[in-house]
C-alpha cells in the first residue's frame, strides 16, 4: 500500500482504457480492415442518398417545379444534410452505431470508454467531409494506418475510436471426471504429459462429437496408446473415457497446485509486510 500523500500508479496496457475512476477496462478496438469496410458502407449509403436527391431535384426542375437558383441552393443544403447532419444525428441517437459499424460489429466510443455524444459525432462528421469525401478517403486511410486503434483524423480531434462489440463466446465448462472413475482418480499417478501430446488430446476431446465413429475410435486408440506410459495404474475404461479421465485428473491437480502456490505467495507477502524493517535506537 502506498503511503499517505503518494500517488497511485496504475499500469495500463495498449488494449486497456483508464476511466476517470482509475479503472483499467480491457477493450478491443476494431481492426483497420473492418474499420475501412464499415466506413465504405457508410460512404456508399451517403452516395446513394445524394444520387436519390439529385434525381429528385432534376425531375422537379425538368417539370418546372423548382427554379434553377433554388436547385443550386437545395443541392448545397442537401450535401450539408447528407454529409454532416445525418451522420451526426445517427451516431448521436444510436450511441456511435451507424449502418457500417453495425455491419462490422463496431461502435464509436470516447477515449475513456464512455459513449460518444453530439459533440464527438459532429466533429467526426465535419472532419469526415474533408478526409473522406474531398480526398476520397486518402487522409483517413493514411492516418488510420499509423494509429494504434485505427483512428482517423476525426477520431483524433474528437477523442474517439471504434470499439469492437462482437466478442467471441466464452469457452464452455471443461468436462469433469467420467462417472465411476472416482476411486481410480484418488490413487492415479499421472505424470507430465508432453505438451504436443497434451494439445492433441485436448483438440480430440473438443472435436470428438463432430468426428465419424470410426475416425473417433481410431484417434482415441492412438492417443491412449501414447499416454499409457505416463499413467499408473491405467483406468478400467475404454480409450476415449481414459483420455477424458486423464485430462480431468491432470487439470484438477494443476489447478490445486496453482491455488496452493498463490496461497503460499500471499502468506509470504503478508509476513514480509508485517515484519518491522528496523528497531529503534536506545
């Protein structure tokens, strides 16, 4: 614990965001390719809107419903609405999720991890007119390629970045000890299995349900033959059940070893902090 008055240092990694409460959030910014794809989708939607309005104005002008000077003013207003007002309104109302970002699984957030608001959306849309439309995306691509979170110029000025919203599902609970092998597990001596063999066994157990019966039985027999020298006594079970039992026993014992080591380190740390550093002079 730091002494009173001393600042508390918090280590923040590259993929972490430090909030105002000094809490490091583990976030995953979206990659450069997906960021570019999402921006391209938004640009295509904007171009389609511009084309639709241009066709509407041309039809109204051809029918004499819109004077020539009004068409010019309406075209400028339409560009402002499509390129600035619409993106700002969409990102403000959806908390940073435009159509392109929904497609690639991204969301615009502030640099501290909070939801973006009107100010951030307006700055991004206003700067986007220059870096995306006027330069055909050259500035956005150049800046995004050299920033850690693939931020474009508008993000740097607004203090935002694109956060990944689609995370991979968490792995399921590991399979436990097969029923009926509890007495064997209490006396089993499972030695250290080579890393390559352990990876093959773990991969087989994950994919066993998707294998053909013949291939499943053959792989289980091959792997059990390789793991037999590391197990004593052998469990009274078929090859696949034997593999599952060996993996369960090995995992549980390694977990208990890590827990004991953590407790030992915690006890040593507590003892060291309680030991006085020196004795006062008489």
